[in-house]
């Protein structure tokens, strides 16, 4: 059992990657957390358990994250995961591992930025009140995929909220379109992906109805912005057994 | 008792003003509402009761609105009020009138734009998660007051949320300030009021914390944008006896 | 010869259309202009010459504008044209008509908003200094074409400026794209077309280079915004014989 | 005389400061420039002349920059200056030193970001066409002064352009103002200074006239954004004898 007054013992997997390094720094700087293991390619996972880690943070790659998770759950260690590539099939496997370890929690989140999470919550909530909504996401030009995962996730939340509210298709009289002008369509929501030097990671959700628009915009300028979300997850995951998807569940 | 299939009978006070005229058109265009009285300066209020109005909409002026309300409550007619100038003292008087008429409802709202109401809700909810927040409101140059009532109301909501979350003062190292540069301070929140030709009514709430910002922006281009909120209030006020403040209570 | 002290006598073609009506009102309200003819479908063009029109303003349709122009140039009347649909071939025909009438001026402009014209000038000027540039245009959902004519024109100006400065392709590592996400490509410039209720006519040109972005945005909320540009053209076209393209030439 | 094929020999004063360090890296990375001296507090200025520096870059502090400049001009070395604190009196002294050294050039610029310089140029050019204009500048909360130097400089440019065009005061009906809401007034132009965590350095110039607005916005996220401007100055200063103020003069 964790004594409230003892710091939580944290291990980081992918500790030499860009995100992993930030996590190590953030854990190290927090009074109520103790960084006990930094593990990366070529290191033994057992370093983490030997060091008494109670919570692991995994920012590794899709090809190793499942092995890491299987091992950690077996060891009874809770995990906060920022690695991408989780299909429904993968999530089911994690759930089945967890079903044998009732005290262990795993949180998998596509985005640890509190601002991004709030943007998605607000977008889902506003969706029912507006005829139209489109998403404009803007990123640095080194990004490989378009649209971003966050934009696709937002579109799905909006699409579901519109369907639930019984809203039909959005008004759009476009007759002549140069291919691509109207963006990509995900769950009936148009997404536009801007890629330009000087940008970092930005997203705007534009809602419109007769005579007014409501815009929710998130600008992320620095990986440091993800750390409050990661630490929040580290601090709460032990009291949330089973699989948790997204940071949303931890707000309020 | 209102039969669900019968249209609600609506009277408009201030019917020849800019907002009143829009309300008349909107009520007239709605199948489930019937416009039975248009009252303005010089007309008898009894025109409205004689016509069998069940709900009144008041977009008049601070100097007549209290008399209108007193009369309507006495008559047992519910009222939706968009007129400004309600102090706590005035609200108490309305409450006391209503206490003798248990079946009558009065809704007083500073803003009937659904987008504006959502902006304020989201701002109140986001407030606890960010170190900094400032409000930038932009209006046409004919506006008499700065900041706008909506901005002041937003600042109060944010101030209360920050206090509840135990947040202290925002970081601000300003040493040399040309007077006014840092805006007006309401409940510890800075508000900046832009006035320019070409603008209509806009507000931006900017939240910031290490490495990220979240911006919630509302643009209102047309009085028509207030009508969905007015009609929502007209349709529900008879089932909400007593005094209701703000459109928020009617969402969800 | 026009006496400076006499008002310029103006006829409007397409006078009952939305833009034509605005032009009639604006001409009527200007002390130095006199509205002498309002012509629309079914009216004789000769009404305009009989009334002594010195300048015509044409906001009609692509199928009649060429006949209007041919007739006016023959009559020795200068014309300000806001009608769309001018191909290079059409422009050549106008030039050939004008070559026989050395005193007559024709101005054809895709956009009479001074703000839009300045946006395009600034975009053309900034283009050489930035690695990346994309255009985001936002319009009401009744618009038939995507991208807008103004966006396409802006992209062409930027493309030409980049070519002249010897800039190559923009950086873009996109490997996986949901069809349409990256927008339409015009002269190597990506354009994204947003269509939503509540919008009127807006365009943003986003330039980016290492560590900084420059954004030029134009918001047009009202057809009235085009009138200063139309009147400027009406006042100067008689002193600009031949064909003039775009309002740019009249600024400075 | 500089041989075009030889790299320009560059010394950096304030080489261990944040900006100086960036300059050293940028010079070092440029093929046509050679970093020959890095001078900071406690080092001899003669290190720079001994190393044969042809151009110095000064990012030091107001209390030493005048001595540095005096010495460099005496030595016949051209200087690019990013240090702040130049009054008209100081500029006159620099001009008098230069008057005795006809081959030496000094450039003093408040901002080396090309985007910021273009923003100011565009703002000055647009100023005559709009009734209203206000400036909104947004910076991190560690900034000491409000408004920013760039905002004040922009206001002065706009004020001068409005005066030259004969524009009077902007429309503003404000009657009741909570102190500070309408910002600081510099040369008749209102400036609003936002300070929030998560921001870096941003400025928006908003122009408005009947029915339309034009917004020019600059976002600077990284000191690296100033380097292209510094290098442009280093490459051209030897061919611009005398005192040059602002990067503007070097564009086109």
C-alpha cells in the first residue's frame, strides 16, 4: 500500500527519447515523486522492478509497447502510456491481462496536454448547438500524417455528439471544388491540415450557426506542456485499476 | 394549462426597438409560437393581457423594465427579459413579487447567444487548470461601456473558479507600464476592450500555462444570433417558476 | 471634358441585384457623384446613354457582361466591372475594343474591398521571405465554388513571387494523408476552404519560417465594405484610358 | 576591401548572452561568414580587432553599448546592434562618431525578425485606408515593460501615416470605462498588452472600416527567428556607411 507521505516510485521506459527525457526531468522535479529507473533500448525491464517502481511511464514505440505492458501488468506495476498505435484489438489484449490483476491500472492517452483534452471536451459539448463545424489543425512540416491523431479524435467526438442530437448533414452548397479544397471528411466533419515552418502544434475547432461562430483553439508550443498531464496520471493511476482511455477521465 | 399542441401565445414589450423587432419576426416564424401583442412606448400593457399572452419578452430599457415586470407577475404572465441594468436589489424585488405567484417564471439573461453562453461555461470550467487568463473583447465603436457586460460577467465566473481551486495571483513581472496597457482588472482578471469600425461583437478568453495556450472565442455578427436563445427561453419559462438568471440553466 | 465641380454622372447595370443595389445607394449618397440610370434585365442599355452617363458600373452576370462592355466602349462610356468570369480571351477582346477608343477606360476587378486588395499586395510582398505559406479561406455555406476566386488569385500572386525569388517547393513530410486533408494546390500553394453557417467572407494567409509566422487576415462582414473601392474606381476610371485589372493600380 | 569570395570576418559582443550565443551559432553555420571573436564581460574588445573582425554584432546592455560602438567606429569596424536603449541623443552621438569615419556602417535595429519588420511595414502602409486601428501585443509574463518596444514603434509608424493622410481621431463612443479597459494610448493609437504563461512574443494589428477588418499578426516562437535578419545585416552593413535605423532599409 502506498503511504501518502512517501513519494511514488516512478520508472520511465523510453527514457532517452525526446518525450521520455522530459518525463524524467518532470518526475525528478516533483517533490511527491521519485525517479527510480530510466530504461531505454538495450536496458533490462527488470531494472525498473528491481528499483521498486510503482508506476511506469511508457513513451516508447508501437513495436515494443505491448511487450512492456504485458511485463508490467504481470509484475503488478501500473503504467501511464503515451505511445501511439493502439488498435481495438490491442486494447482488448491489455484488458484481458488486466482482468487477472485487479489492483493494477493502465492509462493510455493520445494526448497529455490538459489544454488539448479540454478542447476536445468543449468541442464535444458544443457540437449539438451548431449547424456547422470544421477542424483546422496546424503543425510543423516534419509531421508524417495528415490529419493529426488529435484532429481525427476530435472529429469522432463531434460526429457522435451530432448523431446523438439528431443533427443531419451540415449545410454546404459547394458545386465546383478544386480537389482537396474542402478538406478530408472524418465522421462527416471536415478537417483541414496546415503544414508550415514556424508552426509547432495547433488546432482550431470552428462552430457556426446563424449570425455567430464559436472557436476553440489550442496552441502547444513545447513538449513541456504535456508534463502536468503526465504527472496527474502518474499520481492517480494506482487508484484507478483496469484500463483507462484518455486523460479526460482524470479531470474532475 | 398549456396544451402541448396549442402554440404558446407571446407578447413582445419594446416591439419597435432593434431587438424587439427581431424577436417579433422570430416568434412569428416559429410554428409552435403565436405573436399576439406588440407593445412599445405609448401602448397599454393591458393590450398584452387582453390578447391572452402567456409569455412576454421584454427588450425595453432599465427605467421601465421593473414596472413591466411587476405588472406581468401580478397578471400571472411569465417573462423572458433581455433588458440590462439589474442590480442585486432589483433582483431581490423581482424575487419577492414572484414569491406570491408560485406558477410564474421570470428569466433574466445578459446574453441570449448560445455561443456566448457556452463560451462563459467553458471559460469557467477551464479556469482552474491554467496559471494565466486574460479577456479580450472587441466591439463596434458606438458602444458606450468598456468592458462589455459579457466580459465582466466572464471575469467574475473565472475569478470565482480560480478562488475555489486555490489559485493565487497570475504571474506578471510588469515593472514599467504606460497607463492602461495592461487593461482593466475585474476580480483579478485583466480585460482589454478593443473598439473599431468593422467590428460587431466578439470576445476571446485566452488561457495559458507552461508551453500551451487555450483560446475560446465567440464572434457575434448579427442580432439574429440571439433568437435561438430567446425562443428556447420562451418555450421553457412556463415550466420554470421563480427567478432564473442566465441562459445557462436552460442548456441540458 | 469633366468639370471638377460637376458631379460625375453614373449609371448602374445590374441595378436590382444585391451588389447593384448597394452601388446605387452608395453613388446616391456621394456628393460628387450623380446616379442617372438604373438598368437591369429587360431594360434598354440606351437608357444609360440617354441619361448622359459618363461612367457605368457593371455588376451583372458572365453571359451579358461582354455585350454590355462592347456597347459602352462603342458609346465612349468608361466602365467599372465587378462581374466575374473573365478569361484571358475575353480580356483580349476588351483590349481590342478599347484600342479604337483611346479616351475610354475599363477597370475589371475580382474584389473591390480595399482590405482584400491590401491583403493580396502584402501577401505578394511577404512571399519571398518565408519557406512556407498556406491560404485558409472561410465563407458562408451557400457559396458554390471552392476555393474562392480571391484565394486562387492570392495563390497565383504568391506562386509568381516565390518563383521570381528562386524559392523551391515548401517543406512537407506528409506520408499518410486522408484524401483532401492537405487542401487544394494552386501554383504550388495549398488552399483550405472552410464553409460554415455564421461565416460571411474571410481569408487568412499564413507565412512561416524557422521560429516565426506572419498572418494576414481579412474579414468582410458586409457588402458595404466593397463600396469605398467601387467609388474610388468610379472617380478615377475616366483618367485611366485602356484596360486596368484589379483595384491595386488605383492605390497610391 | 572585402573580396566577395572571402568569408566576412565577424566578432560577436555579448557572446555568452542568450541572443549572442544564437548569433555565434548562426554565423558559424553560414558558409560566407567566419566567426573570429567571441567577446563578453571581462574580455578585451581588442580581441576582436586583433582577430581581424570586419563586422561586429552587439547584443550587450545599454550601459556598455555606447563604449563598444565608439571603440569599433574608431577602429573602422562596422557594427550590427541589437542592444536596446537608444535615445535620440545617443543616436546623435553615434552619427557624430561616424561622420569622421566615412567607410564605416552602423545598423541599430529594435527587432531583427523579418516577420516583425514586414508587419510594421504593412501596418504603416494600411494605416491610411482604415478609420480605426488598435494594437494587441501578447508576451510571456516575465516581460518587464508594457507595451513592448515593437508595439510602441508600430503605433508611431501608424500615427505618422494617419497624420500624413489627414485622418482625424478614431471613432470611439466610450462613456463609461473601467480604468485601463481601453488600453494605453501612444500617438493616438490604443495598445493592449496581454501577459500570460505559455505565450512567447506575438503582436496583432487590427484595422477596421465599415464592414471589414484587416489583421496583421506576427508570432515569434524562438530566438532563432531573429538570425536571418541578423545575418542579412552582417552581410550588407559594410556597403551601407553611416547610421541605418531598423532592418526595413535592407529589405529591397
